């Protein structure tokens, strides 16, 4: 087994990108940036950080795009704030990042919880969004319905309930050099991904102080907000179809989100909608089959940009 690298060393590795910090929505965000051209912003999910999009950043930069991958609030090199882990705040973060980058509009691509944010910003800031790519996640309204009405989907998402108690989930996430992170990645993957070295990078990133707590707060909000006003405000905000084009990519072997849980997502796409199911991969198709994923994304971007 590979040794876990120094947590701080994995956040700003050298590569065909540049690192910098920007301020948006009263928060400091670490981003990695590559290329020049139309802006594409990448948002990661749990339990990852900006590095998960490294394969897409290089491919898009070579194709003439400006690719920016963000450490979302509470992860990696971005601020670990005590609050702000609801989709409306995270969408406002993303809108602020796009404006701070000097762009009039952007395509937003998100995986997992990052896809929830992509759906949300398309609803709340449509004039800022050229299109959204959503990976491994149905529309938020359908996700809640799937948890309620589909026993198998509830079983796959039972980890969320284990994250609701105070203190214990954070300790479990960081125990044994964050071994639980590798367990999540392998359980949800539909292939042999990740190898030990890749898993070690994600484990190290989870050991950055307060990251475990912040990553759990996303899940706590999702459950605890259901009867609250902020939960109702979120559901109202995303209740109508979004106007920007939507690309939905899903791994057939997704260990976290059943493909059938996506049924009906097209009804929330008021403009164009394209769904692509990728064989032999799971919840992380952009990592498990980066070449195949990049081909799908680049073909759709060319369409969305015309």
C-alpha cells in the first residue's frame, strides 16, 4: 500500500495548469486553471477536490477552452467556513467565481454534489450559464423522490444517514489515514478504479484540517433541511425547468446513484437535453474512463457553443 502523502502537498501539484486564489461571495477559493477560450468551470463532489478534473482540464485546454477546476467551499485549499454548505450558497459561490474570473458566462460541469450545484446555478443564474454538465446525479427533486420511493436507491444512499450524528462521522472519515475515503471511491466505482496511488491522494486531501467536518455538512444539510424553510426555498428555486442546455452523463455501474433514478431529469431541462450512459464505469466516469468522457464532453461543448 502506498504511503499517504503530506496533505498540503496534494492541493497544489505542478502540472499543465496554474494555481491561484480568488475571492467570491465573501469566501476565498483555490482554483487550478488551464487554457484560454470559452470558460468551463468544474465542480467536484464528495469525497474529492479539484484534482479529480485533471484529465478534463488538459483535454479542454488543448481543444481551445479555458478550464477552471475549483476546490469548493470546505475542501482543499479553499476556505473552510462554519456555514454555507447548502446548494443555494454553493451556487452563489460559483456565480461569484465566474464573475471574479472576468467572464460573462460559463459552462458549469459538476459531479455528485457538484452536479447538484450545477442544476441549482442553472436555475438561479441562467443568464450566466452557457450550459451545464451533470455527472452521476439526477435533478435534485428526483433525487429526493428516489430516496423516498426506491428501496434499492435508499440502500445505496444509506451512508448519508450515517453522517447525521455529531462528531463520529468526522472521526470515521479521518481514521487510519482516511481509509474510509478509499472505501467510498471503490464502492461507488464501477471498475477497478482507483489504484492505490490515486486513492492515497484523495485520502490525504481529506486529512486537511476541518475538511472532514465540512464535507459531512453537505450531507447534514441535505437531510436536516427537509422540514425547514431553507429546504423549502431550495426546492422552490429548482422547481422549474432550466433554460441552459443540459448534458447528463451517468455510469451504468454507478454504485451510488441508480441509472433509473435519473428518469425524468429531462423534464427539468427546458432547453436542449442530452443523456449519455457510459458502460463499464460507475459514479466517477471522468476518472474511470477519462478519454471516453472527454470525447462526450467536447462533442457536446462544440454543440452548446453554436
